[in-house]
C-alpha cells in the first residue's frame, strides 16, 4: 500500500500574486524572523505546491498567530526613527538633524495612522529599492504596495489553513458513494468511521462529525469502495 507523504495544496490559483514589482522583497522582510518549514516558506513566496500529509498545520497556525495583533498604528517615535534611519542611508537635500526633524513633522501630517508593521516594512524595502530620499508621494505608493502584499500573505495563510479542513484530492465516484452511505448510516456507525478519519488526519479534531464531506475521502476503504484510499491522504 502506498502512503502519500505530500498532498497538493488546493485552491492555489485563488490567491494570485500582486502585480507590483516589490512583492518578493516585502514578503522576504515580513517573514524574515519566522522559523518555518521549507514547504510553507516556498508556498508563501508563490512557488509552493505541496504540503506534508501529516503534522503540517502547526507551522501554519504558528505563523498566523504571529500575524494577529500586528495592525497597530505606528507611534511618532517609531516614525521618526524610520525616517532618520532612511535619511542617513539615502542621499537627498536637507539631511542635517535639524532639517530631518522638520521633515519628519511634515511627513507625519500626511502619513500618520499607517500600521506599524507596514511602516517598518516600507522602510526596509526603501533601503533596498530606492536611490534617493522619497517624497511623500513615493512613501504613499510604497506603503500601499506593502499593505497589498501583507494582505495577500494573510489571505494565503488563511487558504493554506483551510486546506487542512477539506479533502486534499478531488472528489470522485468513491467519495460520492461514501457520502451517500454515511448519510444513511446510524449515528453510532458513523461515529466509528469518524473516529478512524480523525486518527488518519489529526487536523480534523475540531471538525463536526455531521460534516462528512470534510472526511469522507478518508474512509472510502473502510466502506469497501476503494483499496488503500483511506490511508493515502
């Protein structure tokens, strides 16, 4: 009996990559201090296709948890520190301390309220991509691009997490027949099969037994509809 070690990540094309050309740099920075497996890193950089069949969801939940609560607005001190850092790195007029402080107050009037994570990422990408100190318009464009890529990353993580709650393989006749049989079964018999499904895919521990479409593919073998199918996902 063949046991699959990797399964296809479904719905991959439902999160198309942003069109702007700074997306890769933004994703690199957003994930720079995350300890994650290669398969998840590859997927979040837009070139992943498969995940491990077992034990993979923990890494996804850890990264999603790290992204919770990161939408706080930047403080003036953090804003000032980013502007000063950039002024020391990029050439431009009026770069003395006094003039930088005056510039910060002007920029703050237009950019206050930007999220802290977005601001820090915008400063990092400006270091990499710009050859001059940005004017307000440049900053607004960069901040918008960072926000687009950050939203893409959060959406992609949501899609990957949801992929653990649905069959990893397309429905076929065996799965459809399994669903029909499960719905006709007594609750006791259905519970026995549901417990087997949860042992084969631990990520289903929070799924309700009354949602057989999410686990029917794991018990087709037990129902005599296929050979080895129930253990292969």
